[in-house]
C-alpha cells in the first residue's frame, strides 16, 4: 500500500503534480473530496457530471478518475465505459451511496479499480487514490514493455476496455486478399480473404476473434467480414472465387443461411474455410448446417490440415470440397522425406475422394516444385504474392 504522503513526492524526471479527476454531482462533496486530494499533494480537477468529466478526460493528462455512480445523465458506469474508449489504462474508482450487488458486479466487470461506499473514510479515500496513481505508472510501463515485445494485444483485460477495442477494430475492419494459383496453367483461380483491422490492440485475426469470443460477439464480427467481402465482389474487380475463413461459431448464426444476407448473392463463388483446429464437437447438427450452405451454393474447405488434432471425423462432418494443407507441412518439404510421404499420401487420398488440395505457405521455388510433384492442385504463399488490398498481382 502506498502512503498518502508518497503521492506528493515528485516522480523522477517529472516535477509536475499528479492530476486526478473528481466527478461528483453534489457540490459540497465534490469540494470536500477535492480539498482532501489537494492536501495530499494531488491536483484535483473537478467535474459535476459525466459529460463534463468526459470532456476533461479527452483533453487532459490524468493519473486517475474518481466518480460517483449515481448521477443524472451519464452515470458512473457509463462514464467508465466512455473512459475506455479514450484510454485503456486510466484507473477509475467508483463511489456510491446506494450500494447494490448489481452495481458492484457491473463496476468489476467493466474494470473499475475500486468500488467505494459513501461515506468514505478520509484516509481510505486518499489511500485508494494513491493506489490508482501508482498503478497508472505501472500500466504505462507494462504497455511500453508489451509494445517492445510485440504483445500489446494481450493487455486489454476489463470488459469496458475490450468493448472499446473491439468497436475500434470493427470500425477499421478491412480485408486483405492473397492469390491461390494453378501453377501448371499459371492462372489465379481464387483469392483468400483475410481479415485485418487498423486497431493496434488487434494486430492479427486471432486477437480480433479472441476479443469477440470474450464478449460473445463472434457473430457480429463474422457478419462484418462477410458483408465486407460481398461489397468487394459487388464492385466486379475480379471473377475469381473467394476463400473465406468461417469461425465454427458462425455455423450457429442463422444470418449465415439467410437468402437476403449480402454474401448469399455470391455463394457459388465462395469457399468457406473451417479450420481443423475449430471445436465443431459443440456445434449441433454440423452435417445438416453444411448441407444448408451447399444448397445456397457455398463450397466448404478444411483449413490448416495437419495443424490440429482432429482426425477423419472432420472429413465425415464436413465432406469438404477442398483441403488446405497447413504451411507447417509445406515448409521445407523438399528437404524432409517424412513430409513428402505424408503430403503425397494426402493428395492421393483426397484425389480419390474428389477433393482439391491447396498447399499453403509456399515461399520458395523448391517448395513450389515439391508440392507440384507431390500432387497438390493449387498453391498459395508469399512466393506468388503477399496478402494485400484487392487484388494483388501474382509474380510467376
């Protein structure tokens, strides 16, 4: 626990006082709390409403926010959620004179640092603010370290922060496309659509879907992705087919099967990829749902074959039209006899079952030549083109 007198000590290389925003609609309490903080060496910025507080948060450098929960207009919980739209790390302490299990649970869920009940004992109030100020410094250092180590997407922990991050991700969502080629005819037969965002905290699809899963919003992300692909196809810039990754949870979204859904109009050009890693066991009536997709015109691919632990049951469940070999199998295949035998057996088996085989992650001419020799029908990888805006040119 940090002592209140420690709050007045200047930080190294920073002689400015710590600035804390105090939000309270009752003027006597607002002034009393402000005097307490000033005595402890803290610059107290005062706000009488959530709306006024939000303006101060956007325009001011703050170490913490202390807010009443029960206020007219924007209450403390709403303010907390708004804070996370602006700053993922700013500590927020919520105070209430009307405690309840529901408000306490919501405060914790949305990432309040502390939940204090009025009347708050003076020493406890100052100590709570001292903790918040200290943790603000720790949060800054953690984010700097995570950025340095390339792990900044792992720092969004509370629900309010996660909601704000996902909202920014959805607002900046875009699709990169990577060609899938027939190496024998030197034709681009399809493009894989790969989801991207401009949100730094969601630097890759795994982070995006992890956030969506934690918030129960996978369907919303899936719909946004499919709508984006449909808009691109409507522009008529390519006549090639599109491979599109499908989260296993999307099989439970009735919007996927709707005749009026944006992507349904292009169903006969779409191959829906379901990763071998996906947990289909918890999805009811997978064969029936796959049949409904096929009736609409969609085709189905098993993605990342060889990367997961699923066996032949996935073939029975999905009856795929296309099998995509995981890049781990393709990497250095020309050097490793075991991989060559495995890929050769898989392509032979898939050919007998009428399934096309795509080798993913082809990066060298040696890998290209080996996968062709082993019977792969189509190839995809950096050797031909990196993912990019629609539609990258292929280098042969």
